[in-house]
C-alpha cells in the first residue's frame, strides 16, 4: 500500500497528470472510471486565484466522484502562494500539489514552474511554508533539473521531504529538454533508492504502454506512475495497465462504438461544465487519440475539430459509428 499523508492508495497507483486544458472535471471523471487512482486538476496560477480571475477560479471545481483529487497550483511569490492555499482549502481537495516542473516560457519567465529549479532554496522555502499553512498533504511535481549540468534531484527531493512534502512526482526530463528526447528514469530511481527517502516517489514521462509502466515498477522500483499524454483521448489506458499487471495480457482495445460513446460522453460533459462554446472547443484535442488508427479518418476528424456547433460534432460521431460499426482498430487497421 502507498500512502500520501493519510490517503491510502493501492500498490503502484496510477495518477492522472495535471495537464493544462486537459485535466478538467469531465476528463478526470472519465479517467477515474477507467482506473486512475488519483487525479489532479489543471495547474492553477496563484496570482490568478488571488485576483479572482474567472478561468483560475473555475479550475477549483472538484467533485466527490473524483476522489482522491489534488488541486495543483503554481507561483513563485510566497505571500501569493499562502493566500492561494487558503482559497484552495475551501474547495476541499484531498491534496494540494505544487507545480515546480512546467517548462512553458510564460510560466518559467516569472520564476514559477520549472523556473524555480534555478533557485532550489526558494523551492524548499515555498514548500516548507505551505506545509505549515495547511493540514492538507502538500505534494510536489518537478523535473530532474534546469538542464543536464544542474541535476540535483536526489538532494532536492530529500530537502523537500525534510520540510514536510508528502510525495513527489518527477518528470524524467530537464527543463531544457522540454518534451523532447527520451525521459530518463534513472535519476528518479536514485531518489527512490536514497535510504533517507520514505515518502512515495512517482515517475512521470514516456509511460506509453503497459510494459513501460511495468518497467517503471519492476526495474526502477518506483512507487507509482503519473500518466499524462498517453491518456489524452484515451482514458482506457489506466485499466489497460492494471489488467496487464494482473494477467500479463493485454486488455481488449475498445471498439469503434465504445470510442464513439466515450467521445460523446466527454463532449456532453464538457458542454455541461463549460458551456456550448468552450465545451466544444476544448474537447477537440482529444479526438485524434479517441479515433487513432482508423484508416482514412482525416475527413471525419476535420469535421470534429472545425465544427463550432455541438450538433455537427455529434453528427460526425454518428457517421463514424455507422461507417465502422463494432470493429476494433486492429481489425480495420
């Protein structure tokens, strides 16, 4: 059993990564249904929250069916981060996660996200003060370091643990790498194998198959894995990993009809939560993966990602279902 504070999780839990414009309540609910053990919100700007910015505040929406759920925040100003903790607590999450890993320039340029990897002392201070400011477990998501020459993740993880961090998720790339190249899990294993570490150490980056998840567990010895891009438009991925762990066999891939139904539900849930305009627009990024592998699919995908009216998108789903029936992707690929 793995524990984040007092939260008990199964052996080698699977975590849905916080992803901007992806990890919203509709998608989190679908991933939870399909095997995710912990889900995280999109990252939320501390400065946006304390200024009551509508987009930031909306990201605080969490629901009972998601639990355990973590709200992830980012920032580099101590006062703002502490005020944010107070705001976040009112949403009653199970976990507050600090983003010390986002590599995007607009975040990094403010010294937040992965930008704070240039100032480890500030990183530790922010974590320490936030731990003191709440009874909720504080966790951290970060990267190996700013660049290849500044990887100190073993020391960083130990210091974060020592000031009260309850778990750490580490993406196996530096900020300089962004999302290029391969994730390096060896330094994450070094963190886990540090005899002074006793909090859960979760790996992130390039978990693209059940075999990769098993490698992270059995070869690198990590406590769990955080899954990001592989789940976009494919919430079934969590259950596929669990089935593989349990049986050593692959779970049958969803049929076209099942994919259509999931995409339908996803779109409707998004519309219900965000309204007809944003709901349609922000679900588009999922359609490529929902229907990945179907030959000659461009025409259908274009309808899905260019239609502004939900009725047209639903009609495109119906057309795909009629055309491909109950076939599975491998059978028609």
